[in-house]
């Protein structure tokens, strides 16, 4: 009778079940980051936003609307 070496037991956790570190956590795709427009505009009526090589204008109108233009 031959003796077989005992194999170590591996306890694997599926990747989806592992909890990421706090610094690695990002909002799920369906979640949106919310920021108040007054905080974003900081008392100004207009804000320039750079997106890649393009610039956009976010304007707060007299009718209390926000307009984003390229």
C-alpha cells in the first residue's frame, strides 16, 4: 500500500465576493455623483469646464436654469 502526500486545502473566494479597499472603491455605474450647483458655481453665473481638449460653458440663467454649451 502506498501513501499519498496530503494536499493542502485551498479556500478560494470568488473575486466578486472580495471587498475592495476603501481607496479602490468607486461608485457603481448606475450611481451618479451629486453636487449642488451653488457649490459648483461658487457664486458665479458662469463656469468653464475643460473636457479633454474641448471647453464647455455652464451658465446659470436669470430664469434659474442651467445651460451647458460647447
